[in-house]
C-alpha cells in the first residue's frame, strides 16, 4: 500500500491542532512511525479492520489522543489493547508514566513487542494474558479500554487490578445506558464525557469515567 508520510504527518498535525494538543516533534514522529508499522504488519496479521494509513491517523491516533486531557494516574493498564490502542499513542505522549498493554491474542502481542522495540518505549510492558488471569504486584491507578467488551464484563474481570479509588476509563461510541445501569457493586459512574475527534464529527464518541470505591 503506497502512502505519503508527509501527507500522514500533515493530517496528524491538523488533527492535533483541533484537539488543542501541542506535542513535541519527537512524539509526532513516533506516532507516524507507529502508523507505518501498524500498516505494514496489518497486511499479514490482520491487527485492525482499518487498512488505509490515513484512516488510521483519524480512527486510531486522533481517536486515542482525544482522551489525553482526561488521563490520570502514573500506572495505567490498557486492557484488550489489540494493536496497541489507545496504549501506544498515550505512552508516546506520557513517557513519564508506566503502561501495561494487555491482550490475549498472541499475534497482537508479538506486534506490540516489536512496536515497543522500534519506538523505544521503555515505559511500556507487553503482557499476553486474559485479564481475569493476570495479576501484578502493584495495583493500577487507571484501567483504560477502547471498544473492548461490555462495561460490566470488564469491570468484573479487571477489578482485582485497580487500586482503591482508582479509575476505569471506557472509550465508547454511543453511551451504553443499559450497561451503565448495571454497574457491579463497588463502582460508580463519575462522568460521561463527549469526545470530538477531528474527522469523525458525524460519529458519536464518549469517555466513561467510572470510580472504584471498594
């Protein structure tokens, strides 16, 4: 697939401006290098249904980066990260924070290990495991997911990973009212944040902030 890196960078820069994010040149270069790597591996590994690198900039990079102003905590786990979304873009933006990228698909974690090496992401750990079977010595400040399972399922299966008063961030399209009405005991909905993703204005995007109280 032929594409111009210059065009991808221009699309990213325009989107970042609309998001109000002033990122260093090295971070922008890393984001484009990630898209190039994702597009290359996607041809053989089917990591994402999005094939066009320009669409990857919009649907993967900018969609992930829309949550930057809302991300809190020093230790963050991206559950069901797939090809590294939103974890890799966020790890590039926040090199001082620690990220665990967790997925049960071995093809995807092989890609993530390669991406970590190519991009020099020393603040990232890749874990191949099911979330309910994964344990860490220290709980996480934040669990983030993007289009992965129902809110109830992910809270139930990952609650052992979250620190007391930690935060669960779920990136969703339409607000899942039925799921929010059935939150497991010990969790409360703090906020539903509408996200405006450049290039996806006709599609709904919301960030759910859910607090762990127990």
